[in-house]
C-alpha cells in the first residue's frame, strides 16, 4: 500500500482513482476543480478530499494528474497551490493527461528541482477502458522511476510500457491518435459505401473484421455507427485537441501528416454540425449529411 493523490476526476480520472483505491489497495486522496465530483468520489470509494491540489498531494508517495490540456496541467502542478508545492522528496508525479511533450519536459524539470520523479503517462482505451481498469499506458521517463511507478499504475491498466525518456509517452500517444484518425475515417467511408451499395453492413463486417481490415474501431464501433448513434466514447472536441497537439509537434519535427490534417478538418465540420460531444466515429455523420 502506498499513499496516493489523484488530481482530476473526469470521465477517465474518476474510475482510475477508484481502481487505485479498490484494486491497488492504496490510501488515496483526491482533488477536482468541481468539488462536487470529488465529494461524490469520496462518498463512493472513501479516502480524503483535498481543497487544493497541494493539500491532496501532501504526504503522497505518488501523485497522479489527469486533466484537460497543458494549461490545466500547469495550473494543478506549478504554483503555491500546485501539487509540486507539497510533494515530498522522492515522491513521483505521474501525468495521465494527453498533453504536449513540451509540457512533460517542463514538469519533469520542475519535479527534479523538488527532488521528485516524473513520468508522462497518457492513456488509451477510452471511458470503458478506464471503468474496467484495462487502459494502455504509454510512459516517458527514466527506467528506475518507471520501475517504481509501474506496480501502482498497474491498478488501472492492462498494458504499461516505457517508450523512452520524458516526453516519449506523449509522443507515443500522438502516434496512437494519428492511427485512430485514419482508421475511423476509413471505417466511416467503408460503412457509407456499403450502405450506398445496399450491402448488409453486419454480414460484411463479420467477415472483413477477421481479415487484414480488422481493428478495434471496427469491432467496437461499426454497430453504433450503422445505427447512427454517436454517444459511445471519446468526444470530437477532445480528439481535435489531441490532433492539434499532433500537428503542432509535426511542424516542430518536420513530419508530413496529410491524412491526419485532413481528418482534423473533417472533425471541424462535425463540430459545425453540432457534434462537439459526439464520439469520434461520427465522421460517418459528416458523409451522410
């Protein structure tokens, strides 16, 4: 058992923190910007509620953050009320936010100045993965810090890997989102084509999902897409945030990402249709409008 703090109790953080308490058996304190969510978490799982990130992190061996973006991350980590103000030497800050590699390196430096370790650890698997404790976690950091943190991270994950030095976890997550963007567009076009051709989508997918075209997206989203339902996971607004991070990094490192840039614009069109909170498979809705 370790003393753990968890900052950010959204659709991902709420169940992840719960797994740290129930599955991991750790002593958990929590903070959330909307206090009602933190109160609901404590009511469900027990533990302690911090009035500030710093208060939640006081005395913790491991501090997890899972918030919206780079600026949100800075607001809960740096400054008088941020977790680093209260973290003890030797504690480890583990960031599950999907953010930039730049902010990961910035926080690693700030943590090091306090005698603390840092791991950037963005996750994949969506809300269902978080709720079931089967997320994939891509980590960046040094080997020793990773080895110390991994048994704790295991409470909400089925796969945890060290991708390289600080920032490498975020870069791996960017690669993940690049793959998803192309896959969902391809699947959307296939379903759209099949409908126009009068095909039985279910019968076709049953066959092609077992071949080279198969993917998680196909297995888990084709039925809801075929039914025109788009409230089953990661929202378009969040995908556009992630793709902005990807495309910004691509400008910096010189990568050419024509399909990703195009799909990002397709998601912008979905937003204009009112689909901000639809899941990412709603690219099909754009084709069918």
